[in-house]
């Protein structure tokens, strides 16, 4: 669990930076979509904006989901091995 805890601590420390970066990119694509005169680039920029916003939320969900998985797995009869 110590290896997993170290990785989780690092990810938790970096998570706000990664999310801010993805949200900033999503905002940039939103501005490009709004400024685009034709439909095809608007669709492309809209898709990229959605992907960036989705990834920003996915990072937090993965970290929280994995942490809750480890916490719940530690309560099972087979428990967790010392090193995961």
C-alpha cells in the first residue's frame, strides 16, 4: 500500500494543476469555436472542448474511485497485499 499511497499523494498534489490546464484548454477551444465562421471547425472545436472538460472531471473521478476501491478492498477477507 505504500507504493500506491505515494502515487496517490503525488497525483492528489498535481490534480488541481492538471485540471486547471485542461479547463484552460477547453476555454481556448470554446473561444475558437465562437470565433469560427463555418460549421465544420465549430463542430471540431466543440468536440475538443468537450473532451478537455471531460478529462478534467475524469482525473478527479479516477483518483477518488481508485482510493475508495482500495479502502473497500482492505475490508475484504483477502484484504490487500503489502505492496500493490
